[in-house]
């Protein structure tokens, strides 16, 4: 899980950013990247993210999503709605074990969108997969921090139950920036 990063794309509320930091600390994740976040002070985050100074100090800021994902090998976007037809949609529980196994050797990003409307099409186009939580179809939208916590919980549980010897051998995977250069040529 050391190579897994959480990326918040245009987060709108410092309280939610702080709650995400706390959720990450609870689940043992260390790398948070913010793309065009709302302005905030570290103290605002720490009012929610008690005893998480280490994570707050390590938050990385990016001006574009492409910059935030440049060194990432596999991007999982998150959505409250089914995006079948545009890209593969997976249930996080089924995907979590695979992510936990690959995170030992590859940088994986879990990408979350703005609170008001989630990831837009341009952001979803950067994702290899889109994963969803099986919420109530009549009210599928979760608070940003709740969504992050549930995704990280599933990955953590899969990692705790994973047999490292059973992890598939993998060839090196191209970083996102390398893939973007390849796609730009075609």
C-alpha cells in the first residue's frame, strides 16, 4: 500500500480534505495529492485530522491532473454512477485485492472528484478503470471523505488478507506520462 496515492481533483471544502487525511491515517495510507484545491490553512485540516500532522505536511499540490498522475502506473477513478460504455466499471470489493497486490510494485492512484459533481469526462478519460461503491441506487452520492474511507477500507482489508506469494508476477508497467506521450503520437 506504500505505492498507492489518493488524488483529490479540485476538492471544494477544507473540512473534507481534513477528513480524507484522517481516513488515510486510519487505513494506513500516506500519500495525498491535491489538484487545484480550495485555499486552506493546515490548521483547518488538523481540526478534523487530529494527530495527522505528518500526513498534512506531506500533501503534494498540483496545478493539473496530468501532473498529479504523471508517475502513476494505474489510475482508478471513482464514481457514484455507472459509467459502463465509456470504460470498464468495477466494484471496489472485487478490485481491491488486485490493487493491494499491485501496489507493492507499482504506483496506483485512487482518483476522487469534486464534492458537487464528481469527476468530469476529461478526468475520467485519464482513468484505466472506474470503480463504484454499491450504494443505494436512489441516493448513490457519498460525502468525499466517506467515499475515500470506504475505498481505502476495502483495499486495506484485501491487503491484510492477501497472500504475498499468491500475487501474480508482473512485468514493469508504463507510467501515466509515458502512456500520454504514446497516445499523443497515435
